[in-house]
C-alpha cells in the first residue's frame, strides 16, 4: 500500500457477501426510510444465509436464485411480494458492487438476469374450507345477517367459485353483462359459464337488487353489485345510500363480515377468504 493511495482498492471477486451488504446498507441514506428498512431486512437475510461466501460466487451462481425463494424465518414459503422485495434489494446490491468494482460485468449481468423475473413460489390453498363455505352459503340465512346482505353474499360466493375472477373485476361487473338466462356472465371481457346453483343465486340477487335500486331517485346504476345498507365514508363522512354501487373493497369487506358471523356457529369457516373460494374456479369458457 502506498502512502499516496492510503488504502488498497478491493479486487473484484475477493470480497464476501457479508462485507458488501454491510457497506451497501451503510450507504442507504438517500432512500426513503421505508425503502431503506425493506432493503436492510432483505439483505440482512441474504447475509445471514451466505455472508461468509464470496460475493462473485453467490451472485454469479445458483445460490442467489435459491435464496430468492427460500422459506422465511418462520419456515413458511415467502409471499410473492416478499420475493419481489428481495429481488429489488439484491439488484441494488449488484449495482453498488459493480460501481465500487467489487464485481465484474459478466457476474453482474448474470445476477441481474436471475433477479429480473424471480421465480415466485406457487401459492396453493386448501379448498376444503371454501367447499364448507359453499355448502353453507346455499343453506338458510344466519341470525344477524339481513336478507339483502345474505342474498348478495350467496350470489357473490357462488359467482366467485365458478369464475375465479379477481375482486376488481367482480366489482366492475355490469348488469347487462349477465346472460339473459343467467347461465353465464362476462367479467373484464372474459365470458364465464356458471352452474345451476349460481344461476339460481344470481336470479334471486337480481330480484333483490331491483328492490334496492328502486329506492334511488333518477336512473338506476348499471353495476351488478349494489349496497344493501347505507354506509358512511370514514374520512369524508359522505353517506352512500342503499342501491348505490358497492366497490370491490366493499364487496370483499362484506364477505369477511358474513364469514365472521357464520364462523360463530362453525369455527371451521373462520380462515376462509375470497382467495380460498376463487381457488375452486373452473377455466373460463372463452
């Protein structure tokens, strides 16, 4: 080491993952605090997994991809959002290492290719709880749930189980997108066939819907799903009356509230979400 230089510049490939992560995390001051916390969390996990290994071997080999989809500290498969967060933080680490000559260009490109489209673990859900809910939804109305809410809930659950459509598409569904014979409906441009139970539930809901929108002045809304009771916006205080369209978020919230009531009589239903019901769906007809 010369007196003029003061330090020896690291040679690409010689440093470890742990040392590089420490340097990079210390230089995150320009990032938004929440982003910096996410990077520290993800890269701290990388350092814990292979901190003593050479940076070039980890970023240029299979270890990086294995780490992306590795189980969490609780031993569970990571959510897709967590995998994406890991990939984003690791891309920042690669760029930092390249800028500081801790990594050669070829290894950096290999790492960025691995991180570009990380393989997220497949999400599998046990549909047993959804089948229980489906059976219960075709039964009688539970105490504590109004007739209008129950009829809408039953139609929502059965449509969801037949189509598997995301809530945003269900929330945007229009009345004229339901087939005249109620055997199919179109959501976000895709036509879905529905079963006999769903057809009957839709018919019952449409009768109830007509009564609800009949309480409004002016032209009725075109949306399939409408409010069964008034609600007040938590921030603005604006009241949305009965018969007005219900948002996708409101539809999901109503689902959760009815499931809570049902789980009081049958605790097995408590963990059921719209995602569990969606997993029952058949392929679309077109």
